């Protein structure tokens, strides 16, 4: 039997700042996530420094970090991939 792998969608914005790191760490410890999609709220831009720290955290835990809708940013942050939305 193939084990179930979870995919987390993580919406971040400037207001989250460093406040959410403990909550994210707790969430990542709760289940075996295979990958996390990092996205911004609708109409907002992903805060690059925060996204970068999250990518580094995920990769340190062997969790694939995906960036929503921005291949250039995914490349800049050395994320594991990009998720392109269908419009």
C-alpha cells in the first residue's frame, strides 16, 4: 500500500511576519507533508523575505516548497517548483 502524502496550501502576507513560524512548525509536525504551496492572499504580492524563510524551513525538513504563479520567484528562492493556476 502506498502511504498517503499531504499537500498543504499556506497563504502568507506581510501581517503574518514571524508570528506564524511557531504555528507553521506545529502544523508541519502534525502530519507527514510531501509539499507545501506558498501563496499570497488574492490581489496581494508574496512577501519575498518571508517566503524565502519558509522555503528554507520546508527544505530543511525535506518537504517540497512550491511557489504559486511566479516561476521567476520560485527560481530566485530556489524553491522546488511552481504551481501555475488555471485561469
